[in-house]
C-alpha cells in the first residue's frame, strides 16, 4: 500500500496496481482519493454531537452493535459518503467517512457510544 500526501487541503492518494502489464495496471488500479478541507476538525470532535443525536432517536445501541459487528459494511458506507461528497460538501460527512473507514476508529466510536450510554444512566 502506497500513500501519497501532497499537501494539507488537497488529497491523499493510494494506488495499488494488481498486475505488471500496463493495460491491466491501468484497468485494475485501485485508486482511493480522500479530500480534506483545510479547516476540518478531527473526526473525534464530532462524536459527542453524533452520540447525542443517536441517543435522541434511540439509535445509539443499534449503531454501536452495527459498528462492532459490521466491518465491511462500515467500509462500504465510508465509500458511499466519499462518493456523495460530489453532491454535498460537509465536514461532518467527511469525518464520518474517516471514522467508518478505519476499523479501529469505528470500534472506538462504538465504545464511546456504550460509555456515553453507561454514564447517562
């Protein structure tokens, strides 16, 4: 896995060629582009707000269970959010995509939801 970070505010690009053949390399290159806003906060800064919203709609337990059990689905959700950035540009959606993309971050958010639930009882 190779990552190229050009400069803050632009993008991070990961290329994974699957074959040595030029045609196959071009056709099967896995390209992942994550756009970052220069003013974007850390995804963890949004967690209390997200937890409050999920708790208000009584979705925090379901969300925590899905995040703990659904690794591939979380990654798929992150990719959907990245593709949606073309329609809606929002730092919270980018932060959510970053949280879902990293398995450790998704599990940490699930733990945060569980801890928030325990402390609010």
